[in-house]
C-alpha cells in the first residue's frame, strides 16, 4: 500500500483504538479461549503416532466436530456415489486420516472465535479462501524441488490456518474490522493487511503468529501464519511460507477474477525459488481449477457453522 493510502486513513481510528485492540489480542493469547477438551484434542490430534481408528474414536467423543466431519464427507467435493453411513465410514472410506486430522485441527481452532458481532465478516468467503489455498498448496507441495520442502498434509494444514488471525481480529475488534472490510470494499487496490495496520495498528498475520505461539501450534504452521504475506522471507520453514504465499495469491485471484502482470512476474520468481517448473505449475493450477466448484460447496458446509 502506498503512502497516499496510509495518509488517507480515517483519523477516527487513532492510537486509543490501536492500544485497545493490542490489549485485546494480548488478552486473547494470554488466556486462550480453548476449552480443556479442545486443548486435549489438539494434543492428541497432533500425535504423529495417531492411527485412523483412534482418530474415529476421538471425533465420536466430540459430537459438534463429528457433525461437521459428516457434513464435509457428504459434500460433492468427495464425489462418492454412496453417502457415508456413519462417522467411521466417512473417515475411513472417504476422507482419510490426514485430511480429517487437518480439518479437525482447523475447525477446533476456528470455533474458538465469535464472529457474529461483525456485520461485514463473511464466514463463507473466509472458508472458501482457506480451502482454495489449502488445496492448491497440497497439490503443489510434491512439486517443490528444494530442501525442507513441506509434505502435502503440512501444506494443506498451513493453507487452512494461514488466515486464522483474521478470525481473532474479528473476535476482539468487530467494529474496527467492519471499518477495515468497508474500506477494502471501497478501494480494492489497498491490501487488507495494510488497512488493518492503518486502522488497528496490527494485521491478521501479526495476530495469527502470536496466537500460534500462545497455543503451541507446530513451528512451521506458526511461521506460515505469521509470515505468509512476506514473499522475501527466507527464514526457517521458508519453502512452506513461500508456497502459502503463492497459494494465497492464486486463491485471491480466483475469487476476484483479476491477475496483474506484476503479480505473474512475482509469482514466477517465487516458483523458481521453490524449484517448481512452469509446466508443473500450469498442470497443478488446471487440476485445482477443476475442483473449485466442489471446494466452494465444501467451504459452504464449513462456513455455515462458523457464522
């Protein structure tokens, strides 16, 4: 965002609001609003030794999560001619361990935030972007030809969670975020994060990074939440961060239907840094776009339960 945009930020949202929002974020991460059961589920779901039968058992013990997993399994995304008969059928036959674990982690974390007080926040749009980003990142992950490349499951989870800080800001500053969304809609040339910083004093990547630390999320996932907007980032876990940056940008373009030449040039450099050949990128995007309609239907199932 250029200096003109920074200078034109409404003065009504001054340092007092910034301090209030910072205090709210600090309070949120100091006392995470995760019930004890959710903390326990996060610990168990993050266990590398988790097997699919234990996963079914854990989700069966959490009715709200089981309902959402069943709703996801019944969506057109999975193209099953036979609807799942019960939870174990949905997980074992249709979804698989990695996908259910990643979806469960994302759902548990997202349900900690109350977004109903924001008139302009769109849960469907949030989940649509998360699912599009996660799916493209998962498709691209095996194409990465550098050291420390993420595996597809890690890439998918990072894609689902990279904008979790947005939910945190809507939770603690619903009116402030309504102003952010209003200004972003009025001037699409401005970045959402830039408007957040101008009006609130921090952006959703800042919020997400701090929450990841407070909730002891895996370091790679926390790095993606904090740094996914930084195309120049080359610190720990950088291939994952750059992958999510690419997937995030492509998902935004898919949503808005626009692609600028400078975006294409920048993406080409990032793909080159990851060792992803242009041919592999084009094939991955073509495969991804074939799934967009079904991804959107799945996002609608998840988004309807976040609102």
